[in-house]
C-alpha cells in the first residue's frame, strides 16, 4: 500500500512562503506603529488646546501669592513651546505671554519617543477672556505682527509630519 504524504520540496516551499509572509508583516508593523503615534500626538495636541480653552475664567491656585491673585490676573492659560516640547501654563501675571518668574506650569506635555515637535522659535500662545483671543510671544514680549504660528509633529528620522496652524482668532487647523 502506497502512503500519501507531502514531499520534501513541497514542505520547503510552503515553509518559505510562511516565512516570507511573517517577515513582511513584522517589517510593515513598525512604520504603521509610528504613523499611529503621529496621529495620537496630533489628537492629543488638539485635546490640550481645548483643555486650555476650557480652563479660561477659572482661577488656578498656583497663581495665588499670599492667598491672593496677582493684580492683572485675567484667568488666562496657554501653551508654551520651548526646547522641542510644550507645556500648559497659567498666565498668572496677565501679560499675554509666558513669564517664567510669575507664570506657573500646569502640565509638562511629553511626546511619544518616536515623535518630535518642530516650530520656528520658542513662543507661547495664550488664550484670555472676556473675548477669547490668542497672543503670540516670547518670554520677553508679545509679537504684534505675528498673525499665526505653525507647529509640526514629525516622526523622527523621516519626512512624515503633520503641520498645525493657529491664528490670532484661535482658529486651529491642520495644513495638508
């Protein structure tokens, strides 16, 4: 009686196909994961901007000195872009820009290890009441002629990035 079985070449062909498919899946997994990390940072940035806007009008205890708020405190909050990262801060002195001596960092935002943030120079965006507006500026002064700022999130060592623009009216849009 003759037994039916696979021959050695048939087994080798099937094994090589399985190995090739496994390698292709593993190799394509990492770039997809990085792309997902880029999308997560984009969403988190938009969430942080909305968080800052929702905090307007609410005092932050960290701004009190001897139990009182500083004169000029307008309950403003902002995002401070500094040294390749950004922070959420309370504009305790009402200056419309980050003042390291008076303003307080509410949260330091850390980026995914595969993502870097790119912008022109260190600046802050401050949202203030009564009519929420945006102030762009450095630690020293507000930049009156600045109409908008661009922020890019990029996958390290690649050209794949997402660019976001914020204008003086607080409109935040993704640049395609």
